[in-house]
């Protein structure tokens, strides 16, 4: 308890020393004002997490929405789903999905949502992309994950649809889903889909060697997550509207959950400390 109090005291001090003047920015329009783009929110959701994000986006934009549905859905049991996915990956097959009802030719912008599995979009989304051609369209990826995977998923999406324009995406940890509505509002404004001001984050400071207090913040943020075992080496800091954000550069270590996945070398771990609350990691970039 004393260590956690010291972590919060240190983080509060950082809020006072790091500039808190986040700039208010007006969004840049994504398309010409002469014609409002027609938007589709298309998603696959194993649980309700990705569906919640999809519905929030569709509600904010008054966009059409449709779910990608499997012919033979994965079992709801976590381990059974993982086992089936691993078997499909080993055999190089994709699951069968039901035809999408929406006429994709009618849409200018397609938001594609998915949970991140094995570092990329879930197999039903891969099956969808394998069946369609989104050339000439704007694609906005969004995802939910345990620790991260937006960046690697975007790389795979660009390879799958080389003639589409893949715009910046949004990702959120399932453990932070309560923060999603506000983040979606800011994301849509920052990328020109909604009108209104938004707080543009300041640039991170130059990385420096992690202090003992900063190491405590890192460990408090990631310590309870079994799929992440890492040691912070250096850190960069910036102010955010509700506190301080830390970008830790860390050494990925063998995982604690008996996973056979080898360490990824250096990883980036984003951690926020908001107004005296406990540190929370928001994503990992491997």
C-alpha cells in the first residue's frame, strides 16, 4: 500500500511538472464538404466488446452498420476458440462467413472492426477481406484487444487491400472499455469525421533512463496482466488532459502464462496515470 501511495504521489508530481497545455485543434475534413461520404461500420465480434465500439461509431456518425457472421461460429469457450484458430492457422484455412448484405459499392468509407487474435485481425475478418475488393475506398480500422495489436493489424490490412486508403485506426483494451465512448468522440473529431474541438496531445519528451519511481509506475500498470512480462529501460513523458502519459521502452521477457511465444525484443508500453488514479497500461506495441 505504501508503494502504491508513493507511485501516485510521484505521478501527481509529474502532472505538475509536465506541461498541461494540450492544444485545442480543429479537425481537418476527410472528404470534400460538397458531398457527405456514405459510411458503413462493418465488424466481427466474438464477445460484445468489438460490437460495443462498432455501435458507438455508428451512433456518432449515423452510419449504416452490419456484423460479419460466421457459418459455424466459434465456441464461446476461450480455450476451444483458441484451439480451433490455431488449427485453422496451421492448416492455412479461413472460416466460412455468411454473405454481407450491404452493397459495398455504395460506400465511400468503411470502418472495419475486429478483436485482435494472434497479433492481427480475427480470422472472420481475414475471410471477408479475402472475398472483397475495397480498392478506392477509405478504410478505418478499429479493434479491441488484451494488450495491443492495432499497428500489426493495420500492416496486414494494407497488404490485404493495397489499393484502398487505410486511415488511422482506433484500438482499446477490453479492460478499458469504459473509456471508449470519450476516446471515440476524440478520435472521430481528430480525424475529421465529426465537427468540434479536440485536445491534441503534446509530443513526448526525449526518452531518459527509468527512475525507481517510474519503474514502480510501470510495474503497477502491467504487474497483474499475465500475458505481459517486461522490464522498463527508458521512458518518455507527456501531459494529457486528465494527467500524464508514459511511453516505456521495455525488454520483453518470457511470459508468465507458460506461453510458447518467444520474447519480442524491445517493446513499447503506453501507461496513463489520471488524476491520482492507479497507473493503467493502454496498449503494447511489439
